[in-house]
């Protein structure tokens, strides 16, 4: 091979090697899982959730209705040509058209009375304000759903960690039992019972892995499927954090902040605006018209005006319906306020109850369950305890740990329910 060809080959190999070296960190960076916290998950959901994005378009639709409500009536252009000699073509000349034919051209306009346009615009603006609050309530609901699903994933990961620890610990017991069986310290029946018990721990690990994978998938759906990679993970404290709560402060805060209650109050305002609009629609409008006429070689102008005589139709039915609509909105406001107070009290009681349950676990039950398991395991390995006692202690420990994690998740969920009930993530 010529020297020049060898040089080109070396340069090509060096270039390829350089590309591989540079591409490897980039690929590793692309494949690295995204790790998000609870606050980040909520922000992603508020930004990317498609159902919420669809709900937000209702605000824009309502704003478009404001444009429609503020439009004035269009003027109407009128025109006619009379006495045209279509059937006497011989008369079709300038003299006949100027002296015998008639031409009219006019413009009419509807003058709205009772400030209808202003009332339409105000009613549309009040509906937009109510729509904004309803969308904010959708955000409140989505925030809770995201936080609840995040906690479910935390519970699944904590359960998986416990299952893996239990599997590792029990596998050690199986190994020791195998050595004892070979040495003749235990019977084959006891060894087989222990070995079969290992299946339960392996099943626990598999179920916990499935629960974690499904939890992450469901959370991704809330976040917006494209907002996080497929191999993302979560981070955050899954521990008991006592919170001091005052029911009266929570209720007062909820009455000020709950967007659904605010929407109900704005619904009363919107209903009143609709009532005023219907009263304005009861006013009869005036139609004004000006015409230019050419006939018999003369050019003239005419003015016309018309208005309905409100002997029968004064919009009585719609006015009555709108008045009852105000009463309906007021009742819905009262119902929303009562529902707010009920939600706060229910969430408060649930949080207090779950807090008491966690304090029971923390008072010594967790430590005692672990000590009992450790003592039974130590005694069994040395032949001082029966197999049934050891397996019973192992089951009690596992059940206690699982109950504690479920109680912790229930407590954290109760706090999230309380945040949703109050309408803020910063509890007073």
C-alpha cells in the first residue's frame, strides 16, 4: 500500500476513534434516567398534562366570546330598481330610465337600547372570570393526583427495598440451614420448609417491582408522557414528618383560597350579569334608515324609523329564568362553601388519625418486631428455637414493616388531601 494511503487510513481510524470517544459520554448522558422530586413532578404536570392543557383552552374560548359580545350590529345596505321595461325592449333608453324608472339606494342601522352591548360584554367577562377559577380548580385537582401518585411510587419503592432486604436476609438463613442440614443439625423436613418459604420472599420482590413500574407509568401519564424519559425515577423523603394543624385556621384559609368556591361566587356575579342582560334585551331596539331615490328625473332622500310596540313580548320569560338563575347560583355558592368546610374537616380528621397510628408504630412496635425477628433468627441458627417460632417471628416482622409503610403512605396522602381541601400546598 502506498504511504499516502496508509496515512489516510490512519487518519480515518483516529477520526472514528475520536467520534466514538466523544459519542460515548453523550450516549451515556442521553440514557441516564431523569430523577424528579415531588415539586418538580407537580410543575411538570401543570405544564405538560394534556387534559389540563385542553381545559385551559376554555379560557381562550371565553375570551373569544367577549369579542363577540362587544360587537356592534352591522349596517344593512338596501337597493332596488323599479319599473324596468324588461318586456318592452323598445322603451329601454336613457329617457325612459331617467323619467319613468325608479331607483332606490339606502342604508339602515339597528340602534340597540338599554345598553345591550355593555351588558353582553360584562356578562361575557364574568363568565371568563368564572372559567379561570374552574381551570384553577382543575390545577388543584391535578396537583393532588400527581402528589398522591408520587406517594404511591414512594410506597412501592420502599416496599421493594424492604422485600429485597428480607430476601437477602432469608437467603442467608436458607444457606445456613443447608449447612446445618448437611451437618445433621436439622431434619430434611425443616430444611425444605425453610427453602419453600423463600418463594414468598421472591414473590414479594416481584410484586413490588411490578407495583413500582406501574406506579411510575401512571405518574408519567399525569406528568405528560413526553415530559420525562421512559427510564425516569423519583427522589424525595418517605419519612414521618409531624405537622401542627389548627382546624379553624385551615377552614379560614380554605374559604379564601379554594378556586372552586371562588368560581361559585363568581357564578353568582355572572348570573346577575345575565339577569341584567335579559332585562336590557327587554328594551325594544330602534331601526333607522336613510334612502336615496331617483324617479321622474328627480333625486330625493327619505328617512325611516321603526320600533316594536312591546304589547306582548317584553322578554318576560327570559327575565324570569335569569332571575331564578341568580337564586340557583346563590344556592350553589352556599353548597360549595359547605363542601369546602366539610372537605377540610374530613381531611383534618384523617390526618390526625393517621398521625396517631404512626406514633403507635414509632413508640416501639417497629423496634420490638425487629428485635423479636433477630432474636428468633439467632436462636434458631444455634438450635435454641423451633422452626415454627422463627418463621412466625419473620412473618410478624414483615407484616409490621409493611403496615408501617402503608400507614406512612396513608398519612402523607392525608396531608395531600388536606392541602387539596385548603387550596394551597403551604398549610397554615
